[in-house]
């Protein structure tokens, strides 16, 4: 439950006997000096820092799917490059492969 009033009249959320020195901007609760920590130029409580610092579970589950999709796309691109390179080589007439075409130019 959030308390109202000025900061000087507030008490720490965890230590009721201590005067509050800061209010966490994330959860809105008041805390003493021992219960807040500076994180990116803001004073946050430990539970809000843990929530901000740790990535969410949904982001972790997306990464393997993304990696699998990238590997699949890479495999398809490589297959297409090698397949069409082979098709181009097969389209070259056989005298070029046998070396008889060059003999006609030398004569």
C-alpha cells in the first residue's frame, strides 16, 4: 500500500523504524539508504533493479527460433548459389570442356 505525504514523514517499506530517503520511481514505494541503489542515474529498489536487469522469459524463447530460422535461410541461399552455379556450368557446350574449341583459334 502506498503512503502519501512528504518524503520527510515517510518510513522505509522494509524497515519501518527508519526514515525514508528516496522513492523508487518504478514501484513508487519509499526506502531507506540501505534499500536503494543507483542504477543508470536513478535510485531503484532491489526488486525493481532485478526486474530491469534480467531479460524476460519471452525474449529467451525467441532466440532459438530466430537462430534456427537464420540457419535455414542460410542453407537455402547456399543451396541456391551452388545449384544455379552448376546449371550455368552445365549450359556451357562440351567442346569448351574438352579443349577442342581452343585448337580452332590456334590454327
